[in-house]
């Protein structure tokens, strides 16, 4: 089969076309039925209204559950996550220093933004919104049944290599788990309003 090269794109990327084995591509393939999920991926998942199930598909992203390994550990500056939640549930206001993209897979989702959630857009299946860096944002299931939201975000940090379980990575996981437990304990001693504020700063 003939291949077409784009010289301009190749020059900009600094990469040349390469061959990839089937074995390598298998490691970069995620099957939904095999994905692991967590209902404690973020500290605000403990706040009423914040309950949701997180699937790390590509990269660990910013999740705070060290046991939640992504299906695809190879990360090229972005991560991909599935969010499943019941009606009215979602994520409280938070921000990222990078663009965050949301696309509805099933159901109806509201993505809101602003310091007081004063703005909102409703996404139906295959609708997409791209939230700029530094903007306070959150989301919730705005439908009347269980829904799935797809989320993608730039990740400029060094990827976490969850496949490696050497002594140093185990220590890092233990430290991360300890910090998360402390934050969760603080949230449980606060009301929903105080907890939401704490969760925003924790993320």
C-alpha cells in the first residue's frame, strides 16, 4: 500500500514515520469490558453530589486513587478518562492549567464554568466543549438516567509509569495514598459547602 508523507508536518514534529509491531499496539489498546474503575478517584467524590465512577483509559491524569491504573500507560502529553454518574452527580468546581475537553457519550451532561458556576452548556451525545486553561469548571449528569462523559486533557507533567512497581514507586504510591486519606478525613468532618471548597483547593 502506498503511503503519503506530509513534509511540513514531519518538519514541525521532528519525527519521521516509523513501524509499530502488533504487540506494541496491543499495549496501546483499551477494551472497555476490561477497564478498571474507581469511585474514590477524587476527594470530592465523598461530597454529596460528587459521586461518580472514573475509568482511566490513557494515563493516570490527576486522579488521586493510586490503585487506579490506566489501561494505556503510554502517555504523549494528554490523558483520556471516562466518567460514569447517576443523574445530578458530577464534579465540583475546579481548574487546570491546560485545556480540558468534554464529550458526551451517553445521556445528557451539563458543563458549567465561572467562579460561581454562573455559566452552563448542555451536551447531548457526541456534543463537545473545550474549556480553556485556568477557568473554573465542573460538570454533572443533567439527564434522567446513568450517563457516560468522555474527558481529555493535556498533561504536561511527567507521566506516572504505573507498570513499574520498584521500591521507589511503591513508596510514592504509599505517600500519595496517605495524603489522600488525610484529605478525605478532613472532608468527612465538614459539611457539603465547606467540603466543596476544600475539594477545589485539593485538586
